[in-house]
C-alpha cells in the first residue's frame, strides 16, 4: 500500500498589538506580556481560524492582519483535506459555533489548539494558551473583562455594553 | 462506564479458560488500557486491551457512537489509523487520546457550508461596525490594545486598515467626528477611573520615548510628573471638558494681558518653543497631529504690542478642527501654553506644569473639545458670561500685575512647606483635603452667602495647608471659587467681599502677606497712586473702583470713565 500523504501543518502566530503589548503591558497589567496572540492553522494551503464569524478560512496570510509575526511548525498530518473539512463542519456544530466565541475562554487560540491536536497530536505553545489567564490574573484584565465578555453584565449605568456582534 | 473488551468484540483470549489460544497473544492477560476517543462533539473513554487492532477498536467505538465502522476515521498523532494496524503500533498507550471523525453520509454538505460561513463573516463584520467600535475604541484609544487574542474584534470593526497604528488613527478620526461617542467615552466610569489614577497616567506618559527624551532635556518635567498632586489636579481638569475649556479660556485671557508686560511676550514664546512644542510633537505621533504646529511659525506681533484693555470677545479660532491646524493669532498660541499668570519671571517649573497639563489636555481633550467648541461658538454669550465673571478676571488681573506673586505661589507654598509635602504623599490626607474642597464647593453653591464670612478665619489655618488642596500647582489657584463659576455661569454680583476673598486666597497662596484683611487703601496704594498720576483725582471714587475691580487698574479706569458723564 502506498504510504499516505503527509501534509505539513503550520501555526501562524500574530501579535494583535503589533508590539504595543510588549511595551505597555508592564505598565498596564503589571506583568510582561510579549504580545496579544492570535493564531491560525495553515494546512492544505489554506489558513483556518476562529472568530466572531465562526470558523473561517482564507489563503495563508490573507487576513486583515497581513503576514504572520511568526510561524511555528507543528508537524505533519495524514488527514486529508476532505476529512479535515468534515472535521471542521462537526466543529462548527459543536464547540466552535459562531456564537460560542468567547474572547477569554473559547477564542481563536482555543480553536487552533484543538485542531492542531487533531491533526498532529501536539499542542500549541503554552505561552499562547496561557494568555487569557495571564491577563485575567491582573486587576486591569478583570476590569477589561466586563467589556469584552458578553456574559458579564457591565455595571449599571455604564453606556458600554457588550458589542452587539457577540451574543 | 468502561466496558470489558471481551463483551464488545469477538471472543478474546483474555479471560477464558482456554487462555493460550492464539500464539500471538501474550501468556499473561493483555493489559487493558483506557483510551479516550474524542470527536468534535463528544468525548468517550474506552477500555480496550493493549494489543487490540484498530479494527477491533473501531467496532467498540461504533457501538458507542452508533455509527458504522466504515464511517469511522481514527487519527492519532497526525496519522490515520488503518484497520489492520494495532494500537501498539501507533504508540497508543494508556491515558492517551485518539481523535475520531465520523463521516457523514452527505459529504458535499460539509464543504458547502464552509464558503457560506466565510460569507457570514463578512456580513457580521459589516453589520456591527458601530457597536463594536464603541466598545473597542474604549479600550484601544488611548491605550492602543486591540481585542485579546481574536481577529474577531478587528474584523468586525469593519475598518479597512491592516496596520494597527493606522487602526488607531482611524479610530481617532471616528471619535473626532462623533462627539456623542466621545462624550460617552468620557462618561464611562471605567475611563474616568483610569483617568483619575495618576500613577497610571504618569507611566503612560513616561512610556513614550519622545517624552523620555524631553524629560532628559528638561528634568523639571520629571519632577512635575512625579508630583501626584499636580497630576491629580491635571487629570481632574482633563476629565471634565467644561472645566478644561473654562480654564483654557481664562488663561488665554490672562496671557493676553501678560503680553503687555515688557518682555512678557518673549518669555511666553520661549516657554512655548522650549517646552511646549517638543511635548506636543511627542503627542503628535500618537494622537494625530499637532494642532499648534503652525503656531510657532506664524507668530503675530500685533497682539503683543497692543495691550488688550478689553478681552477679545470674538470666539477664538478653533485650533482643534479636524483638518489640522487652523490659524493662530498669538492669542491661540497663548491658549496652548496656559500659564498660570507667570510673567517674565516664570520659572520653568511653571511652564512645565503648564506644558504637562497641556500634554494631558491634548490627549484627552482633543476629541472632546470638538463638541464643546461647537457648543460654545454657537453660544458666544456663554463665553462672555464666563469671561466677565469678575472674580475670575480680578484674580487673573492681580496675578498678571504681579508676576512675582504667581511665581511665589507656584514655588513657595506647596513645595516648601514640609507639612504639605508629607500631606501630599499621604493618600488619605489627600483624600481628606479633597473632601474638604468638595465640601467647600458644595457650600459655595448651596449657600454662597456663607463664603465671604470665611474670610479672616479659615484663611489663616488653611493658608499653609490649603494650597495642598486648593492651590496645588494648578493655574486656577483657588479651585473653590473657580469651580463655582463653572456651575453658575451667570456672573455673580461684583461685591466687594468676594473680591477681597479672592485677593486673600491669592495672597495666602503666595504666603506673601499676612492673612489679615488689609485695608483696601493700603492694598491699593500703588494703584491709587497710579490713578492719581493719570489724573483721576477723586480718591474716594478711585478706591471704590479699585475695590470693585479688585485692584485692576484698567478695569477701574473703565468704571471711573463710565461713571463720568463726559
């Protein structure tokens, strides 16, 4: 039997703050964060990511963020494109529905972590998955949470509420 | 509940009496391992013998998941497990997780949902630009952080920029064009609490590399920034756009008077170019444009030579209009360098106080000013009322007449007194002082008649410690009285006691004269002599006029001229 094809899997890492987090985090949070990480998976010549619009894909590096700040090679997979799409469609119905996006607990990095484990058995680097807990462990992060997490009601009288786009 | 492998598959040579059935099986019982099978939707644990084949494993799975075995695709470590493989072959041991995909019958559907999702992303992003930008802009402006770990926030903003600093600028533009949003943001308690934290603000300001350079060149700025009291006051003022507006306008007035002092204009200009401009340029790159960039170049000399006896009643040109930098008269330039009446002998500390206040002001007030200036240009009467508030004017006039007074006020009282220093570094003491100040403020509005009666007594004891709360470094020294006009915009009566009260506050701040109420004749000795020299021989009338205007010669002359028939 012919050996199955191996498809390389890459992790694209973006710093959403474009360097500001590295500069400002000691001041604002009290601890040093190297960046606000957003990740996506690139496999089968497509980039897959999870956002408020649900699981989406685009040509690699084709998001608003432009080219990634770093690329991590997470291995190879035998999973074919077809199988992968099946997998993604199951995910869309379960854990990663469009409305289940939560910036702290079920975000793009959660998705990426799941997918990479599925594809290669490895996890993504811990500095990425630890980010929400790092931030939430600071008082500033807790305060920020009221504005970013739609499950938390902002204090009474505040004109700011969760954005309408998130459930 | 984990099942015994025996019951779920074909007979295994594990526990039966005929133990040694197959040559391949181990003499002892094969170990049962627990393997987790994870699908996109669920997760189940299976106990299977270690040496199972994948086929057997799938059969166990198909029962649990109610699917056909040929629908099952098992993946481990990136490999697709084939039926004839064994678990050991792939290194599947106890406690590990295997991924499962159950192929659905209608496979094309899985692929067609994907483009629809991509389209869905765009519609979502288009439909929620406004609401998202409201919340995101709170967080990202002025601190410049996007949403955490999610492309979501950015894509749903509906903005086209890719570079984050462009994004920031775009958001700034949005804010500039939408005063309601700015007001919302300013009213947001979160923003306000951030603004009211001097440490945070100081660190933010210090983090700017241009600012750091500026501090190296002018070390007084670092002293300034490290003074929590000044920062607190500045931030309070910055938080309240109306207060800020009033302060700027009044200082503008004071400076226009200062220019008539010989050398005053040059001092102001020097102050601006040395300090203000680098600060504003430092602020420029973050916040989009130095509205006063053109000021330095287009300095008009006309204003400087002509002493302004009456204030300029026209609404000043709007320096913060979105197309950057409308023109400037020197009046506008003085608006930037809002000096607390510092004249030619202004210490650089004063200038730095002011410059830092303005730096913060330029950060926070630029968008907010927009709406305020709109309101104000629509209602010039408002400005006139504010400007003609006599005690405001009188204070500025007296300060401008005596620049040393102002310099002393800045240098002596708050700084030198060790009591105030220790009080300022004690947050509880500061809080208590603030409470007192607020109490006085409330009292001023509730029972204004009581205030003049405070005149002799409290000035004394409050004198050295009062500056800690009322005078501290801020240009409107007696904040009690200056906050009062912000609430009652119509000028109160030009009563003598009020004037004297102001005078005493100012004197007390400078620590220059005894707190006792001096005889107006004595106080206005100099002015009386001047009026005499000018030809106003009626000493009584001069005195009355001087008392009414608080020692302002020019205003007193007007009163005198107004009262005479010719």
